[in-house]
């Protein structure tokens, strides 16, 4: 007899609590194999294809393309075992399995089945993950079943209890567990004194999403106060919520902004989410937590450019400029290990790394990302060139994995590609330093006592002042500049 198993959005990497559905790779009624990619999602770090650990017939999908789902929310259900073909839905294929779910709630009560246990290709467990039933508060209807009958209705809010025209409304307080999976949602509500029991979520089965909490807070701000309940009894004996009572009206006038002010005609609000949101959060955290300082120096890069030209004139793969700069960085970090570290604020300790995982800034259509070259200190210029090229291509194609975007210990930022000379980089939290490189341009320069036109570059180092003082930072930057001006200096460390 076939079993209907529920596959939930897995943990896709460090600190990731949600993902946006970019593209479904399967339809309801399709037969899928074990570990076959079923959906393409975008997290704050990368775009990845998520494989399903079960093989069988897809009976339902949860979420439309463009919808954000928290980690742990249902993605789809699969009928496995004998008789799975009988679970092909007879409904209009344009719906996401509404008919397939009629008369049964996927994942409710069936025993755990064998599966691959994988959540991403190359990741996962050796055994199928343990499944949990979500306990719903009494009196709360299933958001998908009671709405429009489509599993993806949560993305727009149509037909979902508690939402009108895509907006969350206040609900009567309920007893029992609150349908929240994401710890980010709980923290956001807690920090703003918002009682989650008073909200009806727009996610699958009434799941409360971050968007629901944020909308409630904006509505409360528009009313001039936090989203708190009145303690006095209502004439009909219920507790009413003054802060959320007029949310629909505020949304209709467009005045429910984060500052509570109206949006002038023609202005555009752009959500800070995905890569842009992750970058914003990380940069803001760096500024809050890291007491950074910046020092810079101009260097004559003429000899470095000549050395590169000589390398590329010989047989073998071409060597990139960023690979030479990376090699210089790793040599400098070996001499000044204070800058290849992080600060453990809870333990009040500085952690120095015995390896260099070198991040580098890469501009893509999706925004700025920082791929990481692992064990850069153990690679020569040729190997570094190859790895930089591979990661850059993957970044532009949106194929970087979370593992290729995390774990950096130092960052190299070549902003010279934008045609600028200098900058004051923001440290890539939780690292301790970042080297910035401007464009290399012909400039007047005093060389061997005479004025000459030389290839000049500005180098800047932003560092965490907690890990070292200016003398160490200056020594690091001076060594880098010496290697740029006289590449033969590197021979001492080879």
C-alpha cells in the first residue's frame, strides 16, 4: 500500500532560516526518483536545486514560484510504495495538488519510510531524517485546504485564513502551540513585544511567516503604537487588538511603511531580501560590532605587471592578476597572522586560524557575493587562477553552494574593476580584515630619482582594531606594497 510522505524545506546552510522558490522542476503527478532535484530555491547566500530524498509520485506542492518558505515548512508530498500510481491527481494540472489532498492530510499519521536522507547533493545524513508532525492549535483551519484548494496559495495570500488581499489580519488568541517554525520569526516578535498567538499565518497550514510579523509591526506603527492587545474586555467578551484593527485601511492607502509615513506617488519600495538583504544585514552587523580602522598606501605596480606578462609569455595556463595578489596576501598573512583571525565576543578571545580561506568579492546580476577559495595558502598562482575562474563563473551562473560562500578568514576586494582608485572596505564579518585594491593606472612617479610614468595602484586595509594595533596593520600593508613593487620579495617565502 502506498504511503504519502511529506518532504520539508531542509536546512540549506549556516544561519539560513528561509528560502524563496525560484522554479519548480516537477509537476503534481510527476514520478520522481530518489535524490532527483524537485525545486530551485534562492537563499540569502546562493541559488540551489533541492533534491527529494523519496522516490514516487508527487501528490502536492506547497508554495508558488516567488514565495518565501521558512526552513522546515512543507515543500511537497510524495506517494511511495505499491499503489503510488493511484495517487496521481485527477484534478486540473494547473493546480498544485488541491484534489490530491482532498480527504487526507499529507504526512499525518503515516510511519516513517526509507529515504536517502539527503537534503542537498553532497550533503545530508546517512539515514532518512526523522519526521515530525506539526501540532496545530485547536480551531485553526488548514491554510491550504480551507482556502482556494491550491497548495501554493500562501505566496499571494488569496484564500488563506487570516489574510485579505495578501495581508495578515488579527485572529482571536488561541491556546496550544503557536504555528511558527523559524526562530527568526519568534525573535522578531519577541523583540517587538508582539504576541504571535494573536496572528493568523499566511503560510501552509496557517504557518506564521516573517512577512506576517513584519506587516503586523508596520500596521502597528501606522497606528502610532506597538502591536499590543488592549487588556480591557470588549462588549462581546472577546479581547480586541487596537493596533491591528485598521491594517486593511492602512494598506489600501499605502501608508503602512516602516516609518509610518506615506509613500509619495512615483516612489518605489524595494524589499531587502535574498542576496541584497543578506548583504545589508552583514554590513550593518559589521559596523555595529567591529571597531574598524583603515590605512592605505600607493604602490608602483609596474614590476608586478611585467612579471605577470613574463609568466603569461611562457608556456602553460595564463596567470590572473587577482591570483598574484592573492598569493601576496597569503604570504603577508603568514608574517602577520593577527589579521587572519576572528573575535569570539562571548568567550572574549581572539581566534587565530592556521589556514587561509580567502574570500573575494564578485559582482553578479544577483548582487555582491563573496566566494571562498579554501586553503588558499597551499595553492600556487596557477591553482589560484583556476579556482578564482571556477568560483567566479559559478557565482555569475548562480550555482555557488552555501559551502562555497561561507568559512572565509580574510577577504580580497578588487574594486579597481569598477574604475575607482580607492575605497574604505567594510570588514566581512566575522573576519578581522579586508584588503582593497584599486585600479592600476599610469601616473607620474619618482623612480630611481627621476620622474617617470609608472603603473600605480592604491592599496587599502580595513582591520578590526581589537585584533591588532596600527603597527601590525601598517606592517602587513607595507609588506604587500613591497611585494607589488618588487615581486622578487615573494621568493623569500616560496
